C-alpha cells in the first residue's frame, strides 16, 4: 500500500489530546469532634470522626497546622488544659480535607507542669517556632526572650501540663559551672536533676547557664505554673523566681 495516498486527518477534527485533563479528586470530609469546643468545667474526652470511608485523622493540640506527620487519631483522648484542636482527614483517592479548628477553655482542673521546653536561635521567628516542634502536647509558650538585653540568641521557654501530680516537676536548679559540656544529670541535696540541654546564655558570651529539673517528691510540691520576669517588670507579684518555681 502506498501510504502517501492515505488521507491526512484534519487537525480540527483530531480529538487526540496529548495532555488530557486529569479529573480532580474529591475532597475528604472535614473531621468532626465531640464534644464541640466551648467552655467546660473539668477534663474532657474528645472523639474525632470523619464520614469519608477509610479516612485517617491527624491532629495537633499545640496550635500547629496538622499534617500526616502529626498525631494519628486512634481512640478518644483526654484534655486537661486549654487547647486549640486542629485536625485533618486523609483518604486514598481524595485530597486532604479542610482543617477543623476548635478551641476548648477548661476550668476546675488542677494541673501541674509536666515538661519544660527551651528553644534558642539567632532569629526570633525560628526560636519561637522551635518551641512548637518539640512536643505534640498542648504547649504554654512564654514569649519573653530569656536573653533580652544580653545581645545573644533569642531564647523562649514553654511547658506542658498534666493533672497527675506524680508526673509534675517539683524542683528546678541552675548551673553555671559546667562549661560547654554539662552532665546529663546532677545530684543536689540528695535529689537527681535532669538537664534541659539549651544554654540559657546562648550567643551572649560569658558563662554557660544550664537548667535542670526533677520530679522527685523530696524536692517539694509539684509546680503549677511558670513565669519569666525580665528587668524591673513588676507585673509578676512573685519577685523571687526560686519561690515561683517551687
């Protein structure tokens, strides 16, 4: 056959598309939470659901936007302090859902400081963000630069809470004698304290300053709150910080 004699297709009638449009995927349904956010007295158990079949739900309690690297919801969980819940649903064959954002304000719950987090960076925004990446629990951030006036790194402190007094921090001590390589634990008055490995004088020159904590009941009663006082700030009634801590 002489192919030169075959008719040439008219481009106007050629329906072959080398870049066909890909149908858009459906969006997973936004998760729902029970009970809905509001003001409550006492701890609350939260249940997350999604009407999209097979959807996985990921959530945060620390204000961060949820991703598939966030906490995977597997069962109802309890909150014992003020939190902002954010959640997304992820399902095969769907784009991720819109973000559910719900706030809970709780009263009538006695909480104790469970863990302390410290973030330091030469950039203010990075130091603030660094706190949020250290825990998936609800975090209370104290956004007062601990290095204020010292011309060093920006340093911020945050903490999480627990209603279990046996898990609360009972004592804090500071060490400026160990240099750049502080021990992981120290013994003070017969009690073992654990290092929070961030120099509280980072970038400012001078001594290294390290903070240690303990949950040993021999150090005192569990701490219920933390404050940061800078300079002559008298908005905090307790001026002796060691008294505030213990």
